C-alpha cells in the first residue's frame, strides 16, 4: 500500500511544479521577443506566384515577399518546408479571391523580404 506524502515531499513537489511553470513562462517570453524582431505589413494580395521551391506573395503596394525551400547563401536560417509554402499559398490565395487583407511577418536578409508567417485578416 503506498504511503501518504509527507509535508516535506509535498513542499518539494510544489516547488518542482512552480519551477516548471516558471520555465514555461520564460520560454514563452523568449518566443515572444523573437517574434517582435520580425517586421510586419498589412495589405491586400495583388499576385501569388509559385515555382518549384519558391512562393512569391506580392501585396497591393507591389512589394514581393518570398517563401523558399532553399534561400541564398547567408540566409539559410530562413529556409522553409514545402508544407509551409503550400499553407501560405492557400492563405494568400484565399485573401486574393475574397478581397481580404493579409498580415505578413517577414525577415529581411540581403535586401530580400522572406516570409516568417502569414495571417488572413478581416
């Protein structure tokens, strides 16, 4: 038969849970601060182009934003998976067909705007 937890064990377990919760909060704060370093633009979609390995979303102000499987040298930290490009293409196409806007989060590397995330907005 299992013995009941002693007060000392309860306190240790409580402290352990509090430390885990603190670690989770710190992890979320780190993620948020990384996201804020990314630039954003909110606009309509004017053009969507997909060629093997590259997605281009052009906004109403005629600026191109790229999603690529393999980026240029020095920008490889921005490489994305094919499924990510397909999802972004679907969101951009939905915006184009519905007349809704998108919010594009992007990082600039060697003067090229690489997509980090896309939101379809009202």
